[in-house]
C-alpha cells in the first residue's frame, strides 16, 4: 500500500482569508452546447458570447441571437480538430488549450477600421453579483497566434451589469469604456501562456465581464511582427477566474491513500479557481500548474500547491 500525502500551503497572488470559489461561469469553456461548426461560434460555450443587442443577456443559448459578420470570437475545441473551430490542428494555428479540451480565439484589427468586425469582444457571465466595496482578483491567460501581424497590450477586462450591450454591432471599437483590469504587458509569446492579472473594487452591480481592446489604437504598445494577417491580431484565451481578493488556494482533500501503480487526481475536481503551481515538497521548481494535479507516484510523496 502506497500513501500519497497532499499538503496545502498558501502561495497565492491575492491576500488570504476564505476558500476560493471562481465566480466566472464555464471559465475554461469546457461546457458546450455542441461542437463548434465553424469559426465565430463562441456562443456554443455556455455563458459566453459577444456584445450584441440582438440576444437575451440571460439566455446565453445557441440560436438565441444573430451574429453580425465575423465579429464574434471563436470557440476552439478538440471535437472540431483539423478545421475552423478546432484545436490543436486549426487552419491558422497548431495550439493546445492551457487546460481541458477548449479555448477561445480572440481577434482584433485596431489598425484597420474598414469594417464593423474589426474588434472582437468576449463577454461572459458572473455567477452572482459582487459585494459593493469588496476587492476582487481577476485572472486570464493569453497566447499570441503565430500569424498575427502585431503583438499588443490592452487586452483588458470590463465588468458591468450588461449596459455595455447597447451597441448596434458587436465589432465596433469602444474607446469610451474604462476597464477595471488593465493589461499593460505586450503579449508576444506564441509558445507559452501569459498570465494577465489585476484587482478592482466592486460597486455591486457587476453581472458580466467583457474582454477586449477598448483603447484607441494610438495608445497601444505594439510589436510589429509581419504583415500576414492583414493588420490583424489573434490571441487565444483560456482559464479565466474571478475571486475575492481574500481567497486562499484550495487543493481539495489533504490525504490520499492508494495502491502501488495507481493514479490519483489531487486538487479541485474541475480544475477551476485561482492560478496554482504544484511542487514536490522541498523543491523550488514547479512540476505542474492548475487547480488539479494527476500523479502516479511509486513511493510515499508529498505535494504542495
């Protein structure tokens, strides 16, 4: 009989007090209404869509709204591997999700205002209203698509009660919006996921989060890569979390007993929550990241998160 001991340490990015509960619904886009038939189908991920007044904000179901042009982000899923809407093989990239089987492709073309579909805005649902005056920590992960002409900063996050959804078309720039979480780094890594994280004080009416480029193109920091995408920029997004800043990392039950050769899944069941990094006790280099760790130890082993 082998014994695997899981010890929880509090290495977190925001101050600690209560156990974590991710307030973003379907934060890794795993819960879907079906396999995306093509691109622009983010609404096939439950609780996610774009800013568009032609659908019911509370329904978030496929067919409950109409799309305008190609201004919707793309749901990329293993079930559609090899075609648009699929991963890791996609006509414009070969990339794996950060976790699970799905991610979202977010496109924008801030240097080309020739159409109403120049900007993608990704809108998701918060599970409950935030507490007025409380601080919240918001995290998401980005990866640049290799064919992008530029890398930029200011893929920002805006929280509101849905009032942002009053525009006629979902792809127009919205520089009058003032996001609460600002991405100051130029995300130009095509190999590794880049963490974007920030905190804000809630006013209590927040029900939705919208990610996108809200600033004027003249205010962007850019890295000119190559003119392949017609001035376009593509990012992949995965593992979005919104947590009270008082949260602590929660890794689930702290003791597992297993037979020799068994596999154990440690941490939270669905892998959601704040960014976590796993270590072998006494080692300084992480062996994995995420809310869940699958282990196959052949001796008594202690893991920390």
